[in-house]
């Protein structure tokens, strides 16, 4: 009888342990992004805003290799310490509820070294209306080739 009781106790301990391990990450991504789905901005939506003289214009900041989008500020690649600090100094100039759009465009998001540090910085600084331009391929494909406004 003692052996049966011991087996039952071991079974319960193992079951609880396995259950705890399987639910520990429930509802969480392995590598969560610093932005939410609602913070992604379609290129067509930004282009429409930029070309509408009556629309409230957001601050548009390039955190990649070159400011292509018309009127955007060039901070340089945000993964480089000097450019990260430059971005931080630039962001200090704005109200925490300013409409800010960042973009890189060097490559698809999963490979981009610049958008995560830049977006994380805005989160850490307490911005509440920040967006990431949803460039799925690169700036040429998702902006320039579509005829959206560019810097000259």
C-alpha cells in the first residue's frame, strides 16, 4: 500500500510540474516585439497623410541608412551607439504624446537591426503615440516603387 501511495504522489508531482512548465509561456511570444500590431502603420496610410495638406503631420524619423521619405529626419542606423544617442537627443525635443513614425527600410523586420532599439527607446521614454512604418520588404519596394513622396 505504501508503494502505491508513493507512486500516486510521484505521479501528481510530475503532472503538476509538467503542467506548470507547459503553461509558463502561455500567451507569450518567445521574443516579443516592442510594438503592438496597432502601432504598425501601413505605408499607404502614411503617404496619404503626408500628401494631405489639411492632415495633422506626424514627425517621421528614419532610423536606418538614409532618410528617403519626404520630410523625414535622418538619425542614421539606430543599432550604432552614436546614432542611438542622436535619436535619443532628437526625441527629447518632443512631447510624449507627439505623433511619431519611425522607419528603417533596409530589409524585412525579422532581419532589421535598427527598428527594435529605436522603438524600445521610445517606449522607455514614455511616448504614447509612436508608430512603426510597416515596411515588409524594403524602402524601395514598399515606398519608392509605389510613387510615395520622397526627399530629393
